[in-house]
C-alpha cells in the first residue's frame, strides 16, 4: 500500500529507559569542556583552574544532596546507578563480613542489583530473594520473616522500572533496622517522581542516576549515610578520590549536568507529575477502547509515568514491529534460542502468555497530549491488525 504522507516522527514513550538531557542542563555542561572554559581537573590543588572546577563539583554535590535531604559529604560520584548498586551491595557486604554474610533483596530488582547479588553468592555470601505480590510491592511483614541475626544489608528498590511500583521505604528501612541490618534502595526511577528524604525515610544507602532525570548518561551517585556502621569498601582503586570510596578523575561536565538536572527536578517534579498523571489517565482511557487490555502496573502505589500493559492475544515482539513509529519497550530479553518475557512480570506472577503480550509505556517532561493521541491511534491500528484472523490480511 503506498504511503499517502511522509512517515511521522517516532513518538518517544520510553522515558523509563532514558530521558533526553534538558536544554538548560546541556548548557551548564558546556561550561566545563573546552580550553577557554573550566576544563581543569577538579583534583588539581595547585592552580585556580582546578579550584574552580572543584567548586563546580561541590555545587553539584550540594544540589544532588538537597534533592534527597542528604549532607553533601554523603554523596559519592559514580558512573551511574549500576555502579552505585555494585558499590552499595558489594562494597557494604565486603566491609561488613565479620558482622554477617546475609543479604536480603527481591527477584524484581533492576539487573544491576540482581546480578550483583548473584555475584556475591558466588563469593560465598548468602542471599534471600523475596517474591513480591502481584502489585510488585514487598511488605514489611514479608521482609521481617527473611531477616536474621547475620543479615547485614537489605536492598529493595524505591520505584520499579518496569511496573512503576512504589515501595514504602520508611516501613522497610525500619524493619531492616529492627534486626540490625542496613537499608539500601535503588532510587534511579524515583527522583522527581516520589518524595525522597533519606533522613525521614531512614535510608542508609541510595543509588541515583542522572539520565533518568533529564541529566546525562554515564554519571550517578551513591548516597552513603555518615555513620560508623555504614561503610563501603571501594571497588575501584587509584588516587583515593571520593574519600577513598571511588577513585578516578571526576567528570566535571557530567557532574555539573547531574546537579543541574536534579535541581530542576526540584522545581519541575510537582507540575510534571500532575500533568503526566493526566496524560496517563488519557492513555488508559484510550486503551480501554482497544479492548482485551490487562494493566500490569499497580492500581495503587504506582507512579503515573510508567504504564505497563498486556494486549490479550497479541505477541509483544510482533506488536513492537508493527509500532515502528512508537518508541516503547518490552522488558523481554533475547537469548540465542528464544525471547524470554520480562523477569519482572514473571516475578510478580503475570501469566506467561500475558507477559509475552506486554509493553511498557513511559511518559515524561516533553510528552504531549498529541503524542498520547497519536500513540493510541497507532496502537489501535496495530493491535486490530494483529488480532484479525489471518484470512483478513
Ligand atoms: C536505569 C536504572 C539503573 C541503571 O542506571 P545507569 O545509570 O544506567 O547505570 C539502575 N536501576 C534502575 C531502577 C534503573 O531504572
């Protein structure tokens, strides 16, 4: 069939995978790169240019700390949330070997936590893997039943990246503390989406990423509570940067970008999330008309910017192919033999058939009403096409 008009630009509904860098953030980053700018090594103590770069790093450290209610001295720069998760789990477990070898986490954590916990198992640590309910939440009672005298760390995410489920950080942290265990949370998807306050929520370690919050890829941070019991052993050695916890020359432009992005989240998150909640409701209402929809995201305790849905009788890989003008994701993993549906969906007990029929839509600061309506048109068309009996083609 000939195309009557030029193909439309793809609609980006994959903000949970990454967000674009905000223009204001990009402008800040450009101040720290070229010869006429503040490009110097922030660790250079022997000249003014080094001090100025250091000042930029310290301002960003304050901006990131302010976003989560921390002290700037509690922020350790990393290459992203993946590295922060590695440092939190491996660094903490190794530093606290004498106290205990037991870690508690869940089967629907991000791979950065799941794979790190598996690596710890092969190092001789013991891991208890909690299975959440259908809504993706871990209850304090469930956590309590897994805690032991030798449990040193609990790691449970703030907002699940596939479902949007929000955990009750304060209740989980209190439960962990009652058994003398420290509490880590991966908050990569949480910044600007839910209220974060490490003091009020009693969090000891928190992983952060810039690129899920309109900052650049390749930079993140680990919040490490200033307390004698909260120590992490470095994984990257050389130079003793970041108070010995993470060596390596600090990327001033990346860090300044993350600081600005997080500061902007402070200003924007309220209006952004209110608008996104409306977009999300509009999207779900539109999907209702498509019919045969199962919403995998929780009805309660979820962020509005992530909507995970199953399309009955439709294969998600085929749907993705039919939705070339839409940027969305499946959460499935390809191996040589087959396509495995999302371990998160399977982990919360989604029937295999529905897990194979699911897509994650995620919205953000630049998503418009028009994007939603256009996406709904495309989905409607693609799903009807795939559901139609073969004879109709
Ligand atoms: C994106 C993401 C990560 C990984 O963050 P990077 O900065 O890309 O390493 C970790 N955890 C969660 C929940 C995420 O969404």
